[in-house]
C-alpha cells in the first residue's frame, strides 16, 4: 500500500469514528431530554441491553409498554425470545453515569418492568413486551410539535409500513428521525395525527450510549 493510500485510509477511518461519536452524542441528547419521556422511562433503560442481547435490533417504546420489533407467528415462538431476554437480563451491565444519575433522580422506587409475549396494535404477530400496571414511558399526549420544540427539526422524515396478519389494514408510521436515524418519533395512521404513537430505537446505537 502506498503512503498516499495509507493516509486516505487513516482519514476515512477518522471520519467514520467522528461520525459515530457525533451520532452517539446526538442520541445521548435525545435520551436525556426528560421532557420527551414518561416518569417511568428510566426503568426501561437498564433493560435495553438485554433486549438487544436477546436478538432484537429495534425497540418500540409506547406510552404504556416497550417491545421488541420482531414479530413471531405464535405466542410459543415469541416465548423463546422472552426466555433469551430473561437470561440476558440476569447478566445486564451497568448504566452509563449520566443515565445512572437520571435513574436515581426520577425513579428512586420504580418497580421493574415485567416481560412477556403479546400482540401489539400492529397485528403482525407476537412480540417481546415489557410493561407493568400504570407504567408511563412516554408523557401523555406527546406531540411531534413538542418534540421539534425540544430537539429542533428532524434530520429527515420517512415512512414505514407494517403489514398486518389477515384483513386488517397495515400500520403506516411517519418517522421523524434524529441521531442519524437511531431514534425516531413516530406518528401512526391508526392514531390521531400529530401525536407520537411510539418511539423507535435502533438498539445497536442506543445500547452503548445508555449502558456499558
């Protein structure tokens, strides 16, 4: 390899690292913006690594539950993923310092979330679901306008179609993307326009930001 090629490789590598660091910084900013999360959101943070290690690449955060995005045709099939989650959860690592502080400040006595398999509004099968009675992971009535007022305009807006089983119409999400697509605030054609129906997390990016 020539000296010029070596320099080019070094520059490209450095650029890639800087982009990754910037994405992580942007993701941390979103994840620490407490006005955009519910009172029990910190209880979810320690479970994201286990969700990823169980085989999930994407998490959905609704107002009253969180779920892996993977859909299984039967509850029995989803239950195998639930057991993988439980095994991974037993070996969960620590939160990063900023999120430890957030957890101490906002939920000193928060009950843990329960894991099970269940259907979502998407109607595409069974998912790994984390919830408990009375949980609030997103603030009531959170709107896209509020998200924009706190975070600025999204980097881009995209759509995602989730096909349902049977004759139900598909769920179409309008994704308002931040942190280079790692976090998206989503509207749904199944709910009121302008209201955040779920937050979509890319676990490969979010987990290293949140935990270690």
